[in-house]
C-alpha cells in the first residue's frame, strides 16, 4: 500500500522506496493536518476552494475542514455558495453520526444486559478517543469486536434489536471471514459488523485474541460503559485496517494513526507491537504503515522499532512456520498489483482442503440474492442475472491477473527498507 500524498523530504526519505504516489491533495489541507509549513496566504479564488472541498470529501476530511474554518474565522473567505455546500455536507455527516450514536448505545446496552462481551472499534469509539466528540469524524457503520465462540449469542442480541444477517452463503462468514454483517432498515440503513479479530484475511487466525481481550480496559462510548482496546492493540488494528483498504484508504486514517501516536505515546508497548507483528507474519505490513507515518507527519515512532521489524522479518517467517507460498503471498499483498479482491485471492491459497476451497470460490462467484441486493442495490431478475454474469467474468479476469502478479511479485526483491 502507498500513502495518498507526498510531503516535503524528511531526513528519513532515503529509506523509502521510489514509488510513493505524487501529490494529489491541495496544499491547504496538508497544512491543515500539520504535514506542511503554514501557508503564506489563504486560497483566493473559487476554483481553489472547489478543489479543497472536493479533496476533503475524498479523504474524509469534510468535518475537519469545516470545523477548522469556523474556529479560525476563515469561513468568511469562502464564496457563499461553496460555504453553504460545505455546511450542508458537514450537517449531513453530523446528523448521521447522531443516528449511529443512538443505535450504538442501544446495541451496547443490549450486549451488556445479555452479558455478551463487546468492544466498539473505530467509528464512534475512535471519535471519542481521539477528539472527545462523536461529530468530529465521518462514519458509515458500527464496528464491534466480539469473541468468536460467542457468535451465536451476538447474532441473537442483534436480531432481537431488529437486525437481519447478510451473508454470501449460509455459514460463509463464520467459516472464511473475520466479521458478520447485520443490517436494519432504520434511518436509511444501519450496518453492524461484529469482528472476532483485529486482523484481516489471510491473517485472521494468527492473532492471539485471548491476549487482546486481557489487555482491554473499561471506558465509555455513546454514554454507555463498555470495554475498549488498549492503545497498543488499537494501533495494530488501525494499521491492519488501513492496509486492508490499501490505496482506497483516505488520508484521514493516516492522520488519525498519527494523532493516536501523539496522544498515547507513553502507553505504546513497542516490544509487544513488534512481537505481535513477528508472531503473525505481518511485520512487513506494519513497517509500511509506520514508515509512511514518519514520512508524512514525523510521528513519534522510536527509530529502533522500524529496524527491529525489518531486521527480523525473514527470521520471523522461518521461526513461525510461514511457508514459502505464504511468504510469496505476503509480497503479493504489498505489491503494486492492480488486482481487485487481493485479500480474497490470497485467502484462497491459505485455505486448506479442496472442498473448502471450492465452497469459498462458489460463494465468491455466486453469492446469495440477499447479498447481491444489499451490496449492489439490485432488484429485478434481469439486473441480477446480468450482475452475476458480469461478476463471474470480472473475477475470472482478476484471478488470472492475480496468478501472474503473485508469481511475478514473488521474484521481485522487497523494497529497500524491507530487505
């Protein structure tokens, strides 16, 4: 994965590979996030403000921009029509957050009443953790961390609140995924995703979740007492989530990792972070995120951490029994391949057993009608038939590209920092 922007060269820039994406976000926003020197003058024309507002929306920074403009008194410098548009966008995002806050409070209370362990992650929990304000960042759904052995109880609690489960095929998520999906037609649509790991395919099973739960602590989210991840585990989860989304990750996610490192520096257990990265074979991924944060924000990351992660990467692969194929998959997952569904492709190779592989592929190619209707907004039989056919052709094409990319990436050396 690669960060969406490049800022001024830092003393560590010689350690970076030469493939960072060129600048694609307005300098006003990089200044706003502390990634560049203060601007000598504010934007003076409508075209510049159009670009700023558009870039802010693309990188989930609309609320950040709107709040800063109001607090700094610069909102009067925007053309009235653009200010009204920005204000309407911000108001819509805040309204959505308030709806989700009510839903999350009801969900957390229901879990507590049924004595089912639950941790809110990202979303509202992160807004309160980093900003002390649930309206400070946009969010689209409710993410929870639950125990895998309690999935039946989790489903019962959510169904009791009016949610229904959406799955590719019956039992698919519990067998192959890292999360379930529950939806409710309320205030539009509310989606709840109960995760049972802080990692993503194909590394879900490699994280010792018992230890994660032992390190969590009590806190409050949406006015309800609940469990929260430790700062160390939150850093790991947010890093894994960022890589999970790859180049689709907005700049806000990089910035929030930086804020977490700034605010919780004293709480970060770097030896534990390094140990988990090595034990799960994800040190290659984590070092990508950490070096980007140092490059973009000069985040407070001890220099020794990157050295330890990179120096012991090969040793970690051998000691923890990661096969040559999985080593090749790790290189593939961090390559510049344009293959969509990269994680699913890698997971197919990680699944053991021919029957399970066939079941996995069939569910990817021909998911349930409910899944197709929910995720693609399809209704008519004609549209569904065409969508299934298009999906089959698309995944077949991407699978062929994946095979080529997998074996090509396996031959390439790792970037300089990862050697």
